[in-house]
C-alpha cells in the first residue's frame, strides 16, 4: 500500500488573500504526517492558535500527489 504523506506548514503572508509568504526562511514547518487525518489535526491546532492574525495561515501539502506511482520516475525526481 502506498503511503500518503502530508506536510503541514505555515507562516506570515504578504496579503491574507494570497499564498505569498513575507519571508520564506521563517516558514514554520509543523511536520510530516502519514495520513490526512493526522495532518488535519496538526493543521487545526496551529491554525486555531493564529485565528486572530489574518496574515498568518497554515497549509496541508499532499506530498503523495507530487509523485506518480504508475511511472518509473516522478516529475520531482532528477533526470540523468
């Protein structure tokens, strides 16, 4: 069975209507999670703590979608 990894991260945005970070070196990496439910719980916890700050947002990245398991190499792998 394929493992479906999820990354939870967040930080201060330039504009609350965008996804551009003020300073990418200050992005808060919450962690990597083995399934969506665990990632969602972590996201919810951190998003709740920043609910009063409109410029801070947290996201869930579906890392398993970056790689096509049907192909020998995925789009994020280096080509030789």
